[in-house]
C-alpha cells in the first residue's frame, strides 16, 4: 500500500500507534544493539553479542541495578524530539504504545502544551483513561522511574525484568487488544529483520481469531519484498514509509486536529468540550424515542418516556419542588433501596426544570466526574445570570468527586449550579457526606409507593393504550379497588415488584427464571455473565464478555440480537469503541446471579478470570475491580477463606496503586483476629501506596484487639498496648483531621481503658470530638455513634442496661479511597 493511500484510509481518533526503537533513532536514540554495547562496556572483558536483555542482566548481576540504570539514563538523558515526533501532537491519536525507555513523546506533547496521560507501570494503570486525551503506554517502562532509586516501577531491560513483570505486560496487551477492536493500528520503527517484530506480529495478529476486523499497518523504512510477504501472510499490511512521510501524508489530506464543533444550544454552550462528552443535555434527551416495553420491564424511565407521559407523577415530586425554593434547595439527595424509582423521580424533576428553560444536565455514569469542569461551568452560569442543575445518578460511584464539588459550591455565597443525586439508602447512611448536603440541602427518601402513587399507576394503565396492551389479562379483569389492593398487599407497594405483578401474575423470581429458560444456550451463558458482573457492582462491555467467554465478535453480535429486551447495549466511550452491556435493572441481575452462579467453583473461576483479564485503564473495568473487593456479591461471596485471600492478592497485583484491595485484605485478617497477618498487610500497603487514615485506624484496631486477646501478660503490659493504640489513633486524628471513623476508634479504645483501668480520658475526648463534629457536619450518623459510645460508657460506670442496637458497620475502607 502507498503511504498516501494509508493517510486517506486512517482517522487519527480511531488509530493506535505502536512504536519500536526505530521511531526514536532519528532523534539520536541508540538502537538496542548500540545500547547493549554501551552498557556492556562497564564490564571487563566486555560481553559478546548485542542482545540488550542479556547484556543488561550481566551488568546488573556484576555491577548492581543502580550502575545499569545510571548508564541507560546517561545514554538517553540529552535526547530531544525532532521531525516526526514533534508533529505527533498535531493529531488526536486514540493511544500510543512504545517499547522505548526515552521521554521523546512526552517532551513533544509538553512543547505543544497538550495533555498526555502516561502509563509506565501497573501503578499508573490504576487510573482510568480520560475521555478526550491521548494515552501513552510505555510497554517496557520509562527511564524516569526505576526501582534503583526507590520507585515502585522499573524499566524492563534485563531478562529477569521480563520474567518478573509479565503481569504488567499482559495488562498492557489487554489494553492494546481493547483499542484494536475498534481502532486501526500503525506499527512504526520496527525492522523487518527484527525477531521481536515476528513475536509481536504473531501476538497482535492472533486477535483476528477473536473476530477483530480493524487493520494493522507496518511502516518500514527499508523495504524487503520477501520479508514483507511473510508479514502480509500474518495479517499485517506493509507500507514503505517512515514516521515523517506518514505524518506529512496525513497533513496533506487534512487529518490534523481541528476544533471540535459542539452544539450551540444554550445549555451545552455553557460546558467545556470535555463535559459535553460526559454529560446528557436534558433538553436534547427529551427528543429521543421513548421505549414503553423496556420501561415496564423494569428499566428506569428515560427523559423521553417521562415527556411522553409514560410514567406516574410521584407524591415526592411536590416535596422536591418546595425544597428547591428555599435556603436548603441547592443540594438534593434522593435515597432509597434499589428498584423504588429514584432515577425516574429525579429525571421527572429535571425535565420539569428543563421545560422552564433551566439548564439541566445529567452526568454519564461511566465517565469520571470532572469537578474542576463543573466549577468552571458554575462560574459561566453565574456570569450569565443563570441557574443550572446537575444530576448525578447512583452517586456512590463518584462519591469522592461529588463531595468535593458540593464542598466547593457550598463555600460560595450563592452557587449558580445546584446538584441532585440519587443513591442507595444503605450506602448513603454509612458514607462520608459533604457538609453542604445538610447545611444547604434536602433529602427525599423513597421506599414504597404512596397511596397517591398507586392510584396514579392504576390510572396510567387505562389512560395509555400502548401500556394497557402489555398488561397481564388477569390484572385487567380486576376492578380498580382490587388492583389497588393487590399492589398494596401482594407487592408491598414496592415499585419494581408492582410493575412485575401488573404485567404478569407470578412472583418476580419465577418470571425472570422462566424468561432465562426461554433463551438459547449461548444467550443464557452471556446473560448470566452480564448479570453476575452487574450484580457485584461491576460494569460489562463487549470486550470484557469476549475475554471471559472466548467468543468472537461475529457470534457476539448475533447473541446480542437474540437477547433484545433482556440485555441492552449503551455507548460508554464511542471514540475507543467501549460499549457497555447491562440487564434491565440491578434487581434482575441479582436474582439471576444468585440462582445461576450458586456453585462456589464457578464463582471463584468467574472472579479469577475477571481479575486476570482486567484492563484497568478502562474506567469501568477499574470500577469492576474495586467492586470485586467491596461489594456483597464480590469476593465476600467466596466461602473459602483461602480463596478470598488469593482473590485479593490477585487483585492487588492487577491494580497495585489502588488502596481498596490492600485495605480489604488487611481488614479480612483483622476480622479473624489474625493480628500478625493484619499488621504485615498494613505495613506492605504503606510501603506500596503510602500511609493513610484508614491504615492508621487499622493499626490502632490491631493494637486494641491485641490488648483484648493477649494472654499470660501482666496488666501493666496490657495497658501499655492500649496506650500505644491510643497514641496511634490520636496521631491519625491530628494528621488527617476530623473523621467519624477515627473518633469511633478512639472511643472504642477509650472504653477499654475505662473498663479495665478506670482511665476515662480517651472516651471522654472521643464523645466531645463527636459532639463538635456533629455540629459542624450535620450527618445524623455521627449522632448514632456518639450516643452509642455514651450508652456503653454509662453501662461501664453505672451498670445501666444499654439501649438500641450495635452501630452499623461503617465501611470506611470501602467508600473513601
């Protein structure tokens, strides 16, 4: 193929670049053989051969890692990008992969003032890719970071490096595989005679057996028709050109980046281009097609469904309108169990605002929440004299960012951006919340349908013929009073179950299992895997299913078509070809999972396969990894203690920079009073990711449990251990600030000191700190903890019977990473 034809064929935003050593040589970088000779000169006699990994291993063995790294840095430190590398930022590449250690690509992007997300090790891969930013993956690490000078990552340069870091390279290959499903790949800087190219070509082209239909191009400066034919048979298209000619051809055909044209509607023009990509404009969403069948099979209502009158007006809407008007109308929380209609209520209210020409947006749940972007939007709203509203559905997924946003808005005299969130009530109760939610916000709690809601629902069936034709005949045969009675009594007025009983006469589990049984075997298999990942709080997309089940793209499309109405596909990141799959509702996913993944061996295999195939640079896969560690149907569902430990260790290896799996493993040991093991995991976590408040609390709790369980010691020794625990938690509070969980830990230690040694200082301080924190923050859960501590203290001092139940299990290590 001619390079000009290639330029016409490609679209940079759907193109992945894969750089070998030859891409850096025009900028003065040594070839692999030249670098091998340079570092080999450190040895006497100098080793024979030019294999870089072999020579580097000899140098490390005899001179040490630091000497090896120092010499490699000396060889690369003065390099500056030139020619084609300088032009790279002129294009919006999907991603760039390189085997080179140098920083030439990074320097080029800095010169252009363009952001580049860089992944040098598994510790970097724990952060999801931004929506509109090119990602650079350094397959062999980077000269800027190595374990020789204390970094957790290292260059992959010796033979043992390759062996030790195979997991990292596999993770990068998972990322490359994800990109290649929807993007063309251009390999640059590899010689046709390079044996490594053959290995790479075989690995990359093997993806074609999975149904990948995109193209792979190999740019070669020195063209050898015989060798080119060999690679053509492997599936690569060989093009006689170097990087400079390739980029010049792209410029000639007008493929440089252009300012993206966005909607000029009033609401969208207030947002940055990055926010436009991660936001639903309510004013636009109402114009889409409604879907009555999907709605009444349990999915939340879309804005179009609400606009077309396919939903009921909930009694809670009036309370939202009233609270929106007052001083506590800036931040709204809609909380309740799954399936009670939180999302539909929120969207109905958002639509009402949009119809009053209030700019209204909903955050797309699979994208990161851009706090700075929304604060900039608030400033533009204020400057134009407008008030806007942002809805964050299922805000638990973005709780840290939501709290930061609400904190910043609360600090303004009168914020022009208001925030509405929906959240599972149980999780909200035990989460840290911004003070703004209590000082200038209001809460709506949905549980069962109220009387007016039930009457609205029954009236809707007669009012809309397209709904009535879906209703089960035996329900239609009932009188209006009998319909209301059935929904109140048989369905307990729960929204989701009410809908299922209107449209069929069986209980929910029976309906769903009959539906499952009616699918063909391949469809059942995909359905249960989608349900299982969704039920544990994870997020499924096409490539994840392909990896888990070993399917090809063609068969997957056929299966998805046959699962219409059962599994739905949505765009997560169209630029990168990430399309999410989900069942109609989390409730459905949970029912299917509990029945169809009941065998412990299957559950274990599912979790281990998920972890081993993770591509954490995809945001929803990183969320899935964290959900495995934290959710009820995640690793906690494994009944074998050994399997739980093994799963956590695999997860830590996959996302080593993420704190949650490390915390959960330490907490697992602590919960079983395996105190030496817990201490070891805490120390390991601190070395890997640094200390934090949660790990400090765990240290204090280990000491507390040690004081309670240790035997054959004097009481003075026991008191010394308790005082050490007190010192640890007081240091934690001093360093990390006000925190409910730290105060509770101080109180627990104080109670033990009071009961055993008549020392009331720590528990009195804990209660006082909680009282002050309660006044500052307003979270009712603080009062629950404070009263419980006070009750237990009274019991110690007077013998008075304690009232109420134990504290809720506050999941501080789960939701605040």
